[in-house]
């Protein structure tokens, strides 16, 4: 898994989390630690730290650890069956991603975003996507590589998909138009995952899914035609549609 993708496997339920251990125990046969941390090679500790990081990060992104929840490092280490070292390393990475706040007294709290901040992220995403789409259109291999890829990823969206499958398919479409390995795509991914946990406020219904598929077709047509005005209008309508849902539901 890279740093942007959510894992396909389901996470343990954290709905009851307040002053209880943050993460459910690992699945049978999938213990995170097989030997004491002091006996682990540096590479083993790095892998373990990354797994702990993924477990906590995706629990936050899935909304299973609510905003404002205090994460107790001792409880985390105990439940996951690891030492405090990989937990501490994981939390430092999450702090860098602004998913948790850490105080000098080692108090770790899951960050929260206000309605204004979430809407601002949508506005930033909109501008980045316009920039990314126009930049991608200017590539020499647009018609031979990017356009076929964009058409294929657009077809992956289905009206009967699960919410997670829909999100991943939508993510792939936008990555193609923003340039898969570009800085723009990376920034858009960061924004989308930062606000991913608020997705329940605008879970797309059948009507909205039909609109999104049509909007994707409109964006793709505008980019293919190379019309900057049409590209901006199509992206503003698309991102703005979701933004409007958030505005009403938040």
C-alpha cells in the first residue's frame, strides 16, 4: 500500500472508543510483533512502525476514531502487542500529516476540522484540479496514453458499487487527469484524504452518482478539446456539487 491508498481490508470497529483501547486486537495469525522490540533488526522495526501507522491512520480516516479522541500510547501499545517505540514513531508521522496533535506532555488528540476548513479544502482542491487537468492536456502523450487511461478509469465507476469502491474509482479518475505521478495529484490526494472522514456527510446516493458520472464525462470532453474555460467550468461544477452537499449537511 502506498501512502495515499486506503487498505481494502476492513478495520476493527472503534465505535465505542472513548477511554477504551484505540484499536481492536490483530486478527488471528496476524500479530504485529513476534519478538521483543529490543531483539528486532532496524528494518523489522521500520516495517512494524509502518504497520502500526497504517492501522491508526486508517482508523482515523474511516471515522472510527472520532475527532477530539485522545490516543493513549500505553493502551495502543498494549492492544497491538507492540512496544511503545513503533507507536511513538507512528504518531509522529500522523502528527506530520496533521491527523493528530501532540503536546509537550505527550497528550495525543485526533484533530478536527471545522465546516469552514472543510469547505476551504474543497476550494483549494478545485483550483488544483483545474491546474492539473490543463497541465496534463499539454503533455505530448495526452492522446496516446493519458486519454485512453482516463476513459478506462472513468468506466470503473458503477452505480451499484460500495462506498469504498466508488471512492477508489473516483480517486483513480482524478489521479489520471491530474497526472498520476505529479505533485498536483499528490496534493489533491492529501486534501481528499484529509477530509475523507467527513465523507459520511455527503455519501453519494443514486442521483448524485449519476450526476458524477455525467460530470466526469463533461470534464474529460473539455480536457480533450483543450478549452481552458470549459475545463474550469466542468471542474467547478463537479467539485462544487459535492461542496454544496457538504454545506447543507455539515
